[in-house]
C-alpha cells in the first residue's frame, strides 16, 4: 500500500496551483476534491480511497456533496454518490 506522501508526490500535477511545499498540509477533503476532479483514471482515485479507508472516504465525500457549492461536477457527484452508497 502506498503512503499519503508518495501518492501526493506521484500525482502532484493535480495540485498545479499550490506550492509544492504546501501540498502535504491540505486537508483530506481538499485532496479528495482534487482527485475526483482531475485524476486521469479511476485507479488514482481508488488509491486515495484505499489510503483513507472506504468508510472515511465515504464520510468525506458526503461532506463534500452536502456543501452548498461543491467543487465537483454533477456527473462525478452522481457516480461517486452511487459508489459510496454501495461500498462505503
């Protein structure tokens, strides 16, 4: 299993607008938003979900989706709401 620091390092393009030294200080919620919005493929998202644990990832996703202005597209929200309903 990959650790959080390596996962962020391997996917630093997701955080193009954040100074490299600040990426590790982001909350899991902010990191999840980036992975859901900008990942190139599902395996990257699943690595992050595995790192958090499915129940914790589901909790964070529900927090994101219940915000007034989620930063995730409606299509992605719909997919992952079904995903976490089934698995998390």
